[in-house]
C-alpha cells in the first residue's frame, strides 16, 4: 500500500497552511483541539476538585485552627497575588488568541509576561511563607503541615506545564508547522 493511501493525503495534496500533517482536514484538527481542551478542563476539575474537597474537610474538622489562622493572613499579599493570578490568566488567554491569529511576536511577549507574572506569584509566596515559618504558623499534623506547601507547589507546576506546550515545541529547532512526509 502506498504512503498516500496510508496517510489519506496525496503526494501533492493541497491543504490549509496551518493544517498539521497528521490531520485529514481542518475540521478534524479543530475537533481534536476542542476535544483535547475539554479533556484538559475535566482533568483540572477533578484534580483541583479533590484538593478543594480536602480543604473543606480539614476546615470542618479543625475549624478553630482555621479561624485563628485567618486572623494572621496578610490581606495585601493575598490580594496582590489574586490580581497577579488573574492577570497571568489574561495574558495566557491573549497569547493563545495572538497565536491563533499568527502574531508570533505578540504571542512570545505575552508568554514572557505570563512567565514573569508566575515568578511574581512565587516571590510573593516566598514572603508569605517566610513570615509563617518564622512565626511557626504551620499546622501541627504531618499531612496538614505539608498540604499547604504542596498546594502551592501544585499550582506552580500546573502553571509551568501549561506554558511550555503553548510557547515552545518539544524538540529544539522544531517548527510548529511540519510538512507531510
């Protein structure tokens, strides 16, 4: 059987310049991308849903500790981090839109801005944790002590893993547009 018959493309089949070689049509490529986004969203809901469920259980079981700890929160740092997270979500959404329009320079700058905002988030978290460690304001139980730090690490890893597929190809020097073979 010929390569053309196996791939569904003729040797010189014309296709949209943004169509990747492993799709038969732009419609199939769009459907696949949409399905992939839904799979990503469902896995995020399951993952973070579990974390929020654990938070609610701990809050119910140890309510006096949560009430005492909430009086020690720094509203300025927490509010600033909220704005930073919303801004980073905006810049990554704008980067995706710019990439869809083929605006490479704008995409790169928006992804850089997203990365910088991610670093700002981590720096703010450093100052929050520095105060908590100095004042011994961490939960006493082994799981509780590490749960808060683990949640921040998971958020950081989630942000980091999201930026790479959008901005950089897996192979160095790889082009996002590959020709049919």
